[in-house]
C-alpha cells in the first residue's frame, strides 16, 4: 500500500517535469511536483518507525524557514547562484544520509551492493556540496570568476581520485568507518578542486552538471536504504540535468571535457590585451541612440549579463513600450547562454512583463538581422563576438553567435571597452556601422527614454 | 526479483523517462526547469527523515538533523523559487487582461 502511494508521488514528479517544459503549464507542473513531494514527506513520517520526533520536527521547521527566506529574498539576477546553493544543500543532505548509515549500521554485516551505494551517495553528495558552493562563491563574487589554475592541477586531481577509489575499496572490503570518513573528506576536497579551475562564464554548465549529480546522489541514497521513490526522483533529475548540460555545451560549441578541464578564458585575455583600446570607436550619446531607435522600422534588443547586473530589465521594457507606441517593431534576441544560465535572460525579461512572443532564440533571430534597422546590444559581448565566426585562432571560434553585424546599424551599450567574461576582444566594436554608448545599462536606457520623449 | 534488481530496473527506466521528458523543452524554460528539477532532487528528504527518525547515537542524531535541515531547504526553497520565476511568465494577452501591471 505504501509503495502504491509512493508510486503516485513519482507520477506527480513525472507529470510535473513534463508540464515544466511548456510555458502554459509550467507553473502548475511545479506545483504538482511540490504536492508530490509533500505527499512523500507525509507518507514517510506516517509509515516509518519514527522515534525522534523532536529532531525531525525541528529539522523540518528550520529547513522550511531558511529555504523560504532564501527563496523570497533572492533577486532574479542572483537566480543562478541561488540554484547552485540549493543544489549544494541537496548534495549535502544525500551525503549526510550516507553518513548516518555509516554511524548507525554494523558495516560488517551489510551486503556489498549497500556499501557501494553508501560510498556513491557519500562521494557524489560531497562533491555536489562543495562544487555547488564554489560555483555559488564565483557567481556571487566571493571568489574570483576567472579560472584558478596551478601547475600539475590535472595530475594532482587524478592522483586524488585514484587515492579516493583505493580507500573506498578498502572501506567496503574491510568495513572500516574511518575509511568511509576519509573518502567523504577527499570527496569534499575534490568538489572544490574540480570547480576552482573553471571560469565564471562556464558556471551554468557546472551548475547544470552538479544538478544532475545531486539527482544521482539521491538515487544512490535510494539504493542504500532500498527506497524506490528516492531512486525514481534521483534518476529523473540525474537524466534531466545531463540533457540540459549537453544542450548548454552544444550552444557554446564545446565539449563537456573542454569545459571541465581546459581552464577556459585564462590565457585568452593576455593574447588580445594589446589590441584593446588602440583602435578608434564611434561614441554615441543618449540623443544619438534615441534618434536611431525612433526612426527605425525594426529594432532588436540583445540583452546580456550587463543588463542583469544593472537590474535594467524594467527600464528596457519601458523603452520598448515607448518605441512600440511610435510604431517601431520591437523584438529581443536571446542567445542560449546569455546571462549566467540558459533561460536566465528570459526570466529577467519575464519579470519586467516582456511578452514571451517577442523573445527570439538563436535560430529565430538569425534570419531577421539582415532585415533589421537597428540592433541595440545591452551588456552582451561574447554572444555577439564575430571572432567566434571569423577568426579560427580565437578561443571561442565555432561558438554560435547572434550575427548582429548583418543589421543596418549596431549600437553597443557597455560600461567600457574591456573584454567580456571570456576575456576576448570583440571586432564588432570597431566597425563603421557600430556606435558605442559607454554607460551602465540602466542609466543608458533611462537617458535614452528621456531623450526619446523630448524628440 | 531481489531489491537490488528492482532498484536497478527502476533506475534505468526512470532515467529514460527523464531523458525523454527534458529533450523537448524550449530554452526559455531552462532556468525554471533546472530549478524545479533541483527541487525534486530534494527527494533525498525521504532518506533524511528515515535517518533522523531512527538515529540512536548522539552523532547520528546530529547528522540526521542536519540532513533534514539541508534537504528541507532544498525542497522548500527550490519549489518556492521556481514558482516565483514562473509567476512572471505571462503572454501578451494575460498582460492585457491582468490588472495594471
């Protein structure tokens, strides 16, 4: 009977995930999944032989208060690091479940598959925990976003991995608690070392992969305590996270191995530094921009992370409304990796009530640039960098870009000429048809709107 | 079938369901989807509740308590934050009919 109830919850997760895939049903999908989770919690509390009600009650209360507080307080721009943090907590929980078993269970009497599951839950959970919080720290600016590299890093990681596997085998064979703890400790260290050398621009891929890991950690915990709903939920998330990760690396035209081990973006900046700031650019004022936009028939906005940082999504929407009133056709081109997570920019624009019909993805936007009068780039750089298309020596060569240089005119709003997150100069800034408006995205949009109203 | 074989069967089938479910999602929804999937990975709360409920030694109690806290943060925070994101997805028609937004 209990198994049937758990099955109903598993169906809720599947239906929920399915509905999360469509804009119309996404919200109800999330709620169905949440209801499934509530059911799981209640069923577990009712059917398990719970002896420590105080511990459980206190844990649920503290966790609910903290989780709700984080969720309500977080700003939409900080969503990537928030997901990373929640993910880290999930990984830690799975590792702790394994840890409790190591303390409580007679390790000598458990079958081999259970010790394998315990070790897997401990290792994957611990890696997810520290890896997610390093990703959080990089996105939050607590740690530098650039790759932190030291000589022999991959060799050191390889040796550590070998040591961990060796001790894990010893832990299983000899049934020693101390070996389990050592394995957990090494796994914590490995999570840090694995994410530290990865550049901030690649954090979305890392978070997505760690999301997949947290699912696998939960599934491993499910094998350890023989709980099928845990295995189902964990496997669903493990597979979902993996698919998302692959889609993200494809959007950047890179392999997962390249993202994880290449220390991307660390060497590129020095290679191109010499050319930055030496070539002339055309500067524009808010009035210039307002005139260009007002007398265009069609405008495409290309928002990037700079827009998110400046919290300028509402100002952008106001400018778009003003232009639409003047009869200008307005659309938004969203690169798959704009912002810090796939779909992050869509969330920010949705927050500002931009209708999703106006949002173009890479394929939809591409044929339109040639028929567009003005492209306004807001704090985006790498996703419109033509060297990815034209310069085989560029580190980002091959990454699909928004071909904004095919439009009639390009206006770039940017705080300075400094290169983007990947540290690569952008030839488009120096083109004849390009106007550079050096400003914070929010200030630029507000000034332009003001100038537009005065025209 | 032994519990292990049942578990492996369930794992493999659920993985394929997950792959099929996700492969057709528009990029717009990737962030909320990642966040929602992350909340579902908080299913490990089953393990946390079981561990905390059964723990006898002091150390197991402390670890179990922390497992419940962290799993609950993952679940509650994950679903709430996903709902907050999705609340903002509105089509043009919804904007017109809605109160002056």
